[in-house]
């Protein structure tokens, strides 16, 4: 097969769109092209069928780890042998500095302790009304634009989740809905595949690529906006119990000194970026699947009405929306927001019978693991019942990792699931979503898994 049609295993509507992996590892020209356009296209079929695959030909050795028991070795049993990949810092440090997402273990620990109280069950319960109100405002905006209109769902979810994250993490909110920050974040993330390709080819960080200066300007703009929020809060004298207040009042446990404004900007921008971008992608793909598979959409809508009637979705409702949560989990299995996690060996180690030298790049391809032939039955078929209680108990712990794994698993995982469930329930109960156009979108990996083009859906009030 050639052309775009070759990207998908099946045209049947019971099977969501996916990329057909190449039969064999790509040659150098094709590999570079894939890394620059969509690194998922470089993941060959053998990765979907084997527990570990090691390539030693290009640059430094690279090990792809898929078997859940080996992933456990990387993130838990032998975690001391696997450090954060310098690629993470190369990609994000200009914008996020030494924030919790890319900090080394010592800095990461105290930062995690500072923010953890914001994500306790009690704290998260208080966010539900804010989330539901934001989803209702989006529905009202759609209704005002007229019935059965086509909307860019991806863009709408980015706006919605950004609105929620700054209203729940910042008591003062952000002026003008944070348009400048959102724009700077989007500009910064757009050329990320160049950084991935350059790192894979062993090119130095100082070597510019076509997106270098755009990323630098965007990082400067975003950090400047956040620094203004920090300065305004300090000037007001009101700390508050939100993320910004906690960071201002925090102390470095090693030195006892206050956190610098630069470190506050690092973490505030980290949470504003990661806290809305990943959940926006979860919702984008979930709504696409609800449109792609209308039978499941109808089942969800029925459950939501039975559980909540016409009431606002509450924390108590979230616990009872079993099908809706399983639907979101299955969407995250097929389209994980963070499709690849990277590490590097800091000493020689044996993994799955393979000896990995110090400095080996170790990639845990979540996208592949979630579709692996030895882990999942009919892995390309959409089936939320995989996440019924009995099925989850029988499955290996490291077979499903939408929020990462190990000690550095996303601190906001519970918040993201509550947010996604409340939004999906609010939207699916009030509107019907239908696909428009053909072919389906291609998932593209950068920092998150995004559609390769605006994801347009027709939205009709239910």
C-alpha cells in the first residue's frame, strides 16, 4: 500500500485509526524523515511483538523496552541504574527550567512534596464544580454559534483545560484567559520533533534547527508572563493555598532558603503546560472516538443520564460513571497523551538478557506497549470492557501507563481523570458528536500525542 491509506490497519468503523508500523527498521533517510514528521512511523513491527529490542547501529545504542516485567525493572527494581534522559532537558529546559517535570531526583523530591497537598482526594473534590462550570460555558458557546455546527475539538479542549487549570491552581486566575501564555506554549511545542531527531542523531544542543529561534522566543515570552504573575502575587501580600502561594512559601529542604522566583516560574509554567496539554489530548481523542463509534456514545449518554439526570456532574457522580471512566481509559490506551518515556543507563546493566552499556538510551514506548500483541487481545479494537475490574486485576501492572510509572508517575494523574470524566459526562449528555471528512486523523507524537491536523467534529445538541 502507498499514500495515506497505508497508515491504517482497517477501514472498519469498529477499529479506530492507527499507524501501520513498518515491517523492518527504517533505513537512515526514511528514519530521519519519520523523526522529523512523526516519530511513531519509525517504530517497526518487531517492537509490537517482542519484549525488548536493542539497536546498536546509529549513534549511541538504543533499547526499546515493552514487556511489563522489564518496564518494572526500569522504573522500580533497578531504577537506580536508569536516569532521566538528557533529551527531556534538551527539549523542555528553555521553557520549564528545573521544574518538577525535568528536575533531577533531589530537586524533584522537594518539589513533589510541596505540590502534593494540592492533589489529595479532599482537595480534588473541591475542583469538580469549577470543572463542570467550565464545561457548561463551552456548551453555551457552542449553542450560541448555532445548532449542528462543526468545531475544532482539539483547539476547544486546549482552551477548556487551560481555563480549568488556571482557575483551580491559581486563586487569582490569569488575565485575558492566558491567551499569551497558551500561544507561547503552542509555539514552543510545535518544532519539538526537530529536537528529537537531532538528539537521536547525536547532534549537539548548540546546533540550530528551523524551530530553534521560535522556541527561544516563545520560552522567553511564556516565562515573562508567568514572572508577572509571581511579582503581582508578592506585591499583593496574599499568598493563598493555591499552587503559586505554596511555591512562594516553600523552602528548599536542603538549605532552608526560600524558593527563587526562577524556580517558581519553572514549576508554575510546568503545571500550566502539562496540566492542560495532556488532559486536552485525552479529551480530544475521547470525543473523536465517541463520534467515530456512535454506539458507545449512546451507551455513555444513557449511563450519564441514569446517574446524574440533569444535575451538574459532581464528585459523587464521577465514582458511579463506570462506563464513562472505562471509555476514557480505553481512549488513553489507544492514544496515550505521553506516548514515549525515555531514560538513559547511568551504569552497565542487564535487562531482559541484553547487556546495556552505560549511556544506552532506553525508550519505553507507551504507545507500543498499549497495543502490544503479547499483552492485549485484539489490541487495535476499541473495547472499554478491558477496564472492568476483573480484567484490570488480571493484567500486569506495567501494561497500562497513561500517566507514566514508578516514583515519578504524574502527580496530577487523579486530577486529570476526574477532570476528563466530568467534562466527558457534561459534554456527551448535552450534545452528540459526529465525524466529518475522511480519512481519520493520524496520531503524531511530540511531547504529547496530537492529531496531525485540526480534529473537526459536528456538534449537535442532544
